[in-house]
């Protein structure tokens, strides 16, 4: 995963600049160690994340100027802002990642690596993959199992890979008649 310059945004409250700056610089260090690149974000400094209108206006301005970010990273001074900010991004088709102020205060390379992994997965990347010596073109791994532990029904778990590196998968849970082994869906 590479966070290209201008393709991601970093939102924080003006009074928390030092924490935001530390988070960004630690992410850059983590990327270097992981062999990834992180470009300069679109900085979204606001007076208060408690005012959704201010954040909404900033996001709308980015979209109108054709600078819509792929993902926005928020440093939240309070967890109560989480739902409103996530919702603001969701309504605009933008992925978001939130850090609490407490986590930002103790941000280190291990935390940065985990945040980068989460951001990568939200953008469609892989958190890990396996290397197979000989995998034929078009191979799909499929897993299916039935559990009869319930009193009134059996539960089927199903998953199947759908990409070349066998790291993205579709999964489904199916409820069916008790003790039924064959899936009839």
C-alpha cells in the first residue's frame, strides 16, 4: 500500500497539531521500515471536530475542487465524535480511519504499522498473503463446514477466494434445518 500525496487527508483540531504531526511522522517512519511510501496528505485543520458542519464543509470543498481523498484519517479528541465523522465520510463515499487522542499521545511504530494495515485493507489492499509454489491459473480455494451445535438449526460457514494471490475472499453464513449436511441454497 502506498498513500499517494494528495490522495488521503488528515483531519485534526488546531489545538492538537503536535499530536497530529507526531502521528504523521511516525507513519512515515513505519512506511520506510515496511518498504511503503506515504506522501503528504491533504491537511484538514479544524477548530473543532465537535462541529460536524465545519468538517462537512471541508470535505465538500475537497470534493468540489476535484481533490476528493480516498481516505481520511481523524485524530479524535473525544470518542463521541466518532459516529458523526464516520457518517459524514460514508455519505460522501470516502473511507475513514479514526484514532483516539489517547492513542495519538502514545503513537509509536507498532501502532503506526497497525493503523497503516487497517487503512490498506479499507482501501482494498491485503494485510497478508501466502506464497504457493504451484498454483494453477484460475485456482479458487473453497472452505465449507456445518455445525450442528444449535438446538433448532444447523449453521453452515462458507468462504471462497476470488483473487490471484488467494488473499481476498467471499464468505457467507447459512442457517438451515437441524442435522442437515447438504447445503441447499
